C-alpha cells in the first residue's frame, strides 16, 4: 500500500512524524509537506508561481520525504502527479494540533489536503487533536494506522474522506469511537488592532463562534463526551434538492439579464 502523508503544520511538526512512524508498518510511506506552517489555508493551491520539491536529509529509513514551499493541497497534487509516479492508495493528513470540527473545516489545511486527494479519487483521512498534547499524537497515529489497514479491505466510497478528531484525554479515559456528523457554527470573525513595536498598527483576525448545531451526534459533541470522532465528509456542498428555497429564487433573472445585457436582436 502506497501512502502519501502530509499536513498543514509544516514539515517540522511532531504530529506529522508520529503519524509517519505509525504508518510505516502499514505501507510504503512518502512524506510531502509544506516547509512552513500552513494552518488555515483550507484547500487553496499555488497557481501563479512554480513549486519546488526539496528532498529531506533526515527522514527515517524507508521513508521518502520532501518539503514544498506551498500549501497542503499543493503537496497532495505534486505527490500524486509527480513524486509518486504510480500514485497513492491513501492520503493521510495530520496529525493537526487543534481539532478540525464543525463547518470550520472549510478553512482547515489538513482537511483541504484530504479534499484534494478525494477529488482525484484517492481515499483520504484527516487526523487532528482536540488540543495540542504530545500524548494524544500517539492515539491519533494509531487510529490512522488502523483505518489505513482496514481501508485496504473496505474501500471508502469515492469522494468521501474520513475526518478523525482525538479528544483531550488519556487513552484509559476515552469512552470509544463515534461516527458523527459535522457540527455547525456561525463565525463572526472580527478584527483586533494593536500598536506594534515599530509604531505601526497591526491587525489580527479573531475568530468568534456562535453554535448552531453542536449537539448530540456531532463531532464536537463526541469530543466533549470523550469519544474519538470519525466524520465522513463529502464535498458535493450543494443543498439541493432538500432545501426549502423559494420556487422563484431566480424568478425572471434570466429575462432581466437578457433585456439589460444582450445586444438588441
Ligand atoms: Mn494546523
């Protein structure tokens, strides 16, 4: 089994290497990760500049490792399209420091990497810790190795990724594993201004959250109940046909566009 491992915390992040150690017995591991922190970049790609792949000197035995001055999505595409000529059977992203839950996954570079694998028909797992804690890295890594082994026999439906989050608990205090749905929050991002030491104003984007649905059965709820959360995600994103949009949502939009913008016949 050929496994591509990436992350969004950067090539130096301890979660990445704990994951690699756990996956080495499962398959042939290739690491391609951003050369610096890329948290929060979501599924973004570098389209306006060339990308360079640098082999790493200090990778463990039998692991090919590279860093890229790019995003997690870039790493996946470079891996599947160039570094791994036979492609990969699985992409694993993580282990992220901090959970990737609720609709906030839309900005997650960890989930973004997994998305780019899924878009290319390659099964993918994103793994994150509720809070930064080196002990929990081992739990996330072991969970990823288990899922990787089982995905060899049990094919994930095309286009679906598994988003795994590990609660902030010692192993003996974890209650179990729960398959969850994505929680929903509303984000009211705001800006805080500070004077920096050079007398310029610096501005920080501050994430503020309002809960819409983080109740029973959601990823965040499971973590708070001390469960490992496994959320299957797809990326169809469309809300049709189950939505309750008005029938005349687009009314006479097309007629109006034609009347305004089409050259007279
Ligand atoms: Mn991160």
